[in-house]
């Protein structure tokens, strides 16, 4: 019974990568919640945050991009009503200290109640249970010049599925190069580099390691007091095919933002869209991310604060 419950919840967590043209390694990694993007702004931009993040969410996307944060402090929070009755809540904070940046991060994924049945089919479940995933992380970036930065993030991981629990840890490394100070940026990351995760001494799974290379361009001209930016990222997870992520945003008077994105090569996601409002040091963002194969639609809300 435990094995069935574990398999059911793992299938739920891996739903975003297990359909369409299935990669030979699909479903072989653990801690699938690490694949979910952070921040409604970046969700609307097709998860192109590795090359465009400029706030505390850079702790997730690319710690080297903490060099681009505005002000001395940045805080960010997100609520994500994700697929299959799951929700993701997270908080990030970053601090500027001269040529150094320090960040803190946390994420909690929780499922709705999942019915559990015994070997024999039954109309009513014999019990219900929930599944939880959590990480807490610390990030550091070194910014020797306006044109170059490098960063690293360490995360402690925890997953609870029925009676089974797993612990782990991983590292993320990133680099960012600013050209034309800083209208054009080139960035690269190596994500979720860590040991295999142990499930109750019986199951050992690789982490969802991925590599990405991207660029962003803040257009130097405006139209009717609007400024625009575009970003493109190529990402290669070890358990999926290459993905292309393209996002564009236009910001009017620094207040109202409109965003569009498209993912190529992703099993369940394609187009995304969103909007945002900024007032003084506050920023509120929303993203609409539809999923294929009747998995539903993800609605993401995030709040940013810079001071």
C-alpha cells in the first residue's frame, strides 16, 4: 500500500514532464518541485529568468543576477495555484553589501488530500494523505565589476510522501556578463547539482539537474513612454529534451507591465502571459500559464518589495 501511495504522488509531481514525446529518462529524477519556476513575472516570460532576473527571485533563477537588484534590499513572495490540486508558496530575500550579495530562499509545495486504496478496488478510499516538498536555501554572489558577476546557491531539501520522507541538498552555480552596460546580458547556470536522494533506505533517485544558457536585451528606445525587454534561454534538463524559452515585456512609465512568453520543447507548456503593477518600492505580478492534456491552468501571483 505504501508503494502504491508513493508511486501515485510521484506521478502527480512529475506530471509536468511525463507526457507527449517522452524522454528516455523521464520520471527518473526526484524532487520534481525544483522544476517549477519562481515569480509570476518570470512565469509569464516562459521561465526565462536565468538571463533577466533583477530581484530576490534571482536566488532561484541565477544567483549571479543578484548583481542587478535595485536598492540595498529586495524581498519577494509568490503563491502559485499549480496543476492537479497542488499549491506552491515561497519567499525570497536579498541584501546588497558592496561587491557582495547575500540571499535567503524557501519554498513549500503541498497537495490536496490524496485518496488511498488497498490492493482490491473500492468505491471509497480507506484513508487520505497529503504530500509536501520543501527547500530552504542561501545564496551568495560576487560582483567584481559592473560587467561581471558570479554566484552560488545552497539548498537543503525535504520531501514527505505518505509514510516515506527524503532529505537532500544541492548546489546551483551561475554567471552573468553585462555588455553595453547593461542593455545586453549573457548568463549561464548549472542547477540542482547534488547527490542522489534516499527514500527510506530503499529508493535512490537523481536530482533534476539542468543546464541553461541565455541572453537578455533591454531595448534602448521607447514608444509612448514604454520600454521593452526580451530574453531567450536554452535549457537542458538531464531527464528531458532541450527547451527554448522566449519572453518579452513592455513597461509603460515604469508602472504597468504586459508580458508574453513561449516555451518550445516543453511537454505540457507553450504560451504564457501576464501583467504587473509597480508603485514606489512595491510590485505586484500575475501570470497565466495553461497546460496541455487537461492538466489545468496555473495562476501565479507574486509580490516584490525593494528598498
